[in-house]
């Protein structure tokens, strides 16, 4: 069996995969051309599998993505194929949730403005906001959402959530509703955090119509995928101060274009799609793949198998 690894990482992680391969052949592709050549007779791929690489595959049976979100991965040919796809859902949830709260607290405690004052050597206070006792509304109760809820509970927040599929309410959530109550969540929340995948159903889930339901004092935090929000509508809402602010790690177009109005707004904190990063991420993803690899060899069910048509 041939296992193709197409993702840049330290040598120690390649070695973990070789050790888990139990004598099967492991090939590392350093660039696109190598990946296109090596995937031809590969049975398993770990890391990246873009369309122009996948189209060279002749006998691929399983693709383990190093990403949790698969909106950029699930192209038609892969969806229609018999290739099993597994993702890294849940592996980045803890640090993505930490990042979501870093964005929220940065906004409510004015950290971004104090950072600007520091560069000007300006000693100046401002109005700050306390979040204890707030209602946190979470869209999506997968790994990201549950970790956000746990942290929200720790901050003394009332947590409510909506999810399209999950019906069992976690202990850290006061109320879990179906997506038909999204508008109720938006109008009731002091902060809304997005934690759902980007699919055909969730693209522009938040738009001009329902963003208007949010409180003028509310904040919107997105560490999931940019396309879940209609960015033009959000910019207008922020410019008109119809919500208090937004913390955004993801955008409809990445990198965020230099002419985007978001760069100029003082009620926004922007980070460059880094919420899924931590010092533990490389090892976690490789160890997860190695565990799945052992399951694959043993004929056991793989973890995190994706419904390719649903997109997660």
C-alpha cells in the first residue's frame, strides 16, 4: 500500500507516519508537481488534495484532510468518487474557541485601541464593557461550538445555540434550538459566535435581513468561514453602528483585499485566518491520522468520516 503525505511539517511528524505505516510505503511530496506524480498509484493521501492533484489519482481510496472545514476541498469529482474523506474536526476546537474569546475581549476591553495608543505613546482611557451576565448565542454545536459554550459558561455567560442536526443539548448550553430559531438567537444575544461549517446551506446564513435583528450593543465573532456572512451587509451594519463591533478571523476573500472597508473600521478586530493555529496543532493532526491509519489497516471504522454531499 502507498501512502502519500502532501503537507509541509517537521521531519519528526513524517517519521510518526512512517512508524504508523507498519511497513507500508510512505512517500512525501514537497510540491504540486511531485504530488501530481505520486498520487497516481497512491492508496491513501494525508494533508492536501487539491483538484488538480486529485485528477491524477488512479487508485485512491482514502483522503485524510488536515483541515476541519472542507468547503475548499470538496470539488465535484471528489464528491462523486468512492474515495473516503475524513477531516480534522474537533482537533482545533479548543484554540479556535480561545481565539473567539480573544477577539471578543479585545473588543469589549478596548485592547485594539490601547495598542494603537501605545504606538502613539498616548495615555488615554475609554469606555469599557463587562461581559459577565451576557447571553452568548452560538451558531453550530460541533467541536468549535461546544468549546465556545464551555468557555462562555466559565465567563458567567448564559449560552444558547442553534444547530441544523444536533438535538442533544450539552450541559454547558441552556437551550439548543433548530435552525428555524436562528432569528430568535440573533435578537436575544449580546454576542454571536459562528461555529458551523460553510456549506451550500450556510453560505450567507447571516445577511442584511437577519443582521438587522441583532442588538445595537451586540458583537459578532467569526472564526469559522468567511462565506457564512454576507460581508457587504456586515460592513454596512458596522459602518452604521447598528451592532457594537465584530471580531473576524475569516473572510469571503482571503487574503482580505487591501481596499476592503473592514481595514478602516475602528469597531472591528481582524486576524488573518489563524484561529486554528497552536503549538499543538501539527502533532495533534498527525497523531489523529496515525490512529486512523491503524484503524484502516485493521478494517475498523475511521474517525471523522465526512458526508461529502452535506459537506461535513
